[in-house]
């Protein structure tokens, strides 16, 4: 974040998370990243253009505020859901001896960097961009006090559960209370593997994350003055800008509203 600001560049940070976007979303929220992209937010199969335009839209919006820097955190699992046809024509994508795409080995950061830079160039915009993959080095970080307290509690409860005759469960803490979660509730009967817990994009946690991100939103198109300012940034008319980017808000979650009684309500 500091490097981006002091060098007036954008960083595209690819974070771990091949199946779900929890880690990327947590990193983005904790660091105050400009925006975070996770697979769960896009209709499947994900179109590469939608990812590119989401990033380009964020860069344009940031520029309209006079800022040339930003950090986008992207879950690595996004690449697994991209329509294969969208990647087939890219020379940056590796292939095996039979010519099949090596999806698991796609260098997502570099592909996005090249594609976003090219898209911006079409608007007459130039920005310095760097791709950074943050992988297993994250796991080398020392635990914080909360980690130590939490895992000590889990270990204590696990031991008590076994001594009491419990078995085949994962120990969890809900609201400060020990809760054993039976393996039978976590295993997919068809695959025999643990069910993947995806990010709930209808949750309050995700809604708050979206509100802090700088990216194109429904509000930007509803407000004529905002739409005109964004369009002027790319030397387009408001109508042309709408044709280019308004489709991105089709899958935008509804706004988060909390009533006077503290109950969450979506409208």
C-alpha cells in the first residue's frame, strides 16, 4: 500500500485461495486495499473481460479523484472459473504437450497486468502497474496474541471433548462457546471430501467490504454528475461510458441497510 502511493503505481496482488475468496477478502479489508476480487462475486463461467473491466473501472474512478495509485487483491482461484475460451487466445497461457491449457499454472497477475494496460491504452490512459503473487510466505508470519489465545482455547476444548468420549468432530468456538462440528456435517457424501465454504456475498461482512472498495457502482451511473466526471476521465461521453461499463453493476449486491432496532435488512 505504501509502495503504491509513493510510486504512483498500481499493484495487482494475487492471494492464496484456489477454492474460496475468504483469505483474499480478509487481506483486502485488513490492508484497506482499493478493491478485492473473488470468484464468488462473478456469474459462472467468469468472463475475462468482466475482470479486466472491473479493474479498469476502478483505476478510472481512482483517476477521477486525482489518484494514480491503488492496490487490487485478487483471489488466485478466479482463474479456475474463467471461461477457457477467453484464455485460449492468450500467448501468456502455458499449454501441455497436447496443447491443452494449464489452467492451474496460469500466471494470473501478469495476464491481468497486460490486459488491463492494453485496455487503458485504448482510452489514452497510461499507468504503471506491477503484479505480485503473495503465496506461502504469508504462512511464515508470527501469530498475533489473538491467534495464541484462540488456538489455546481450541486445543483445551479438543482435549476435553476427547476425554469425554467425543470423536470425529472439528472443534469450533461460536460466540465464546465451545461447539463440536461433526465430520458428517462437513463431508460431501458424493465426493468424500470436505465441503468448500464459499464467501457468502449476501452477508454483512461482504457488503461492508464492497462499501469500502473503490470500484464502479450503481451509484456512479445513477448520479449524472458522477457519470459525467468518470466519462471525462477517459475522454468519452457519458453515454459511451455507460455502454462500456454499466454491465458490470448487473451482479452488484443490493445495498446494506440496518434498521433502528439493529436488525439487518436488505433493500
